[in-house]
């Protein structure tokens, strides 16, 4: 049965055993979303949509956490806009492990939407997001404005509209992932930007390598942005690992996060160009620009990021500038 945004109903679906196994990983989506919501609430960046998807934490976050999320959001946003400008928005974006991300709505406000914007995450997380979309007009109206039909159908763990799709799928099951994306009109011939934001660390190195190989083989022209931890052998990294393990969340890919070199898990595909850590140089000025705004971020100290931005470009020569 499908649910309509005009007559909100939400289908219930049974959970599988893998839902229980991945509970710790799904919990990190909540953590990251709450941290972003808090940073927005005290003025680190503007996002009028996150409040409709994520609750506001009563606990004040440390300045270093706010700074880190500011750099994370701003850095990825810069890369997305560069891709959209390069393709003149004649492209598609696939956010893998999107969680409560609000980029679709922000790009619409900026008149920078690609031909279609896809989000993929665990079905349980997608269910929560779809529930908010169906019952929050500020979220549903922008989707309906771009949709050619009078009503927008939500079927199970999927929302599919003309310019925006949300899909419940497991990134470790590539055949299912591709099938669901194609069902929502993914176009493998369009220039495609794929984004993983703190996602691959929860997959084994083999699983994440397979995901990137899949992207390199399926799309004629693509760019892959991966934001992820590095230097996980230092004290900060070890504390993070210990905290997550206490919550039954193991980092299956942590061995590849020891350095930028160890993170070079991207397969060498003929005709494809790679640039591990390429965006780090662009990220540090983002942090540095805030030094002159110390009064705005009361009590903050300049953060030297050891958790770097890393972008991996998968481009045939014709798309290189």
C-alpha cells in the first residue's frame, strides 16, 4: 500500500535480523544529526530545515565539535557546488548513508538542484525521515512543487518524485542498491556525484572497495566524495573507538583510517583519476576564515583537524578540466 503526502499514512514493515545487528551503526546517525542541529541553533551555519527532522539536544556541545561539524558541512557543500557548476546542474547526486541530511532543500532554495537528488540509508532511518516529510509542510511542499503529479506516493521504504528520491537499502547489497536506484530513474549516463559522509568506516574494507568499484563501473562520468576519519591511532581516535564499542558499534573499516595512505582503498580503474586527501587543502582555509569571527563563537579555540576531508574523483579524461 502506498501512502500519499496529502493523506498521510505510514506502512509498518517488519524488521530483519540485520536491523538488530546494525543498531549501533544506525545510532551514529542520531548522534551526528543532533550535533549538526545544535551547531545550527547557535549560529555556526544557516539551515532552516534540520529543526523539522532532528530534535534539539539539551546538552551543550563542545566548541571543537561545533567547529568540526562546521568544517564538515561547509567543505562538502563547496565540493557539491563545484560539481553542479561544472555540469551546469545537468547531473545527479547520490548521497549514500544520507541520514537526516537537508542538502536537497538547501540546493532548491539556492536554485542549484541537479536533475535528480537521491538519498539512500538503512530502511529504519528512511522510515523516520519519510514520516517527517509527510507531516511537515516545510519539507513536503518543496518536493511537491517540483513534482508533476497532484499527489506524491510513498511506498514502503521509498519516496520517489521527479527531482528527489529517498531509498531504504543496504549499501553492502549492491545488486539491491542498483535495482532500487534504477527503479527511481537513476540515469547512468548523467554525470554523477556520489557522497559518503562518515559511512565507509562502518563497512569492511572489502565492502567499501566493492561499493567504489561499482560506482566506477556503472557510471560513465562520476565523482566520489568521501568524508571520513584518519589518524585513528592517536589518543583521540582510540577514545572514539572505545566509546563506540561500549555502545555495541564496531568500526569494521577502522584499519583503513590510520592515515591518508591507508585510506586509499579506491581501486585503480583504467581511465579514472584519483586524488586522496585532495580537499584537505580547501578545508583548512574554511576553518581559518573563522579566526576573525572569534566573538561569534564565544570560547572557541581554533581546531586543527586530524579528521580530514578526502575526495576521490572517478573521471574519464573527457570530464577533467
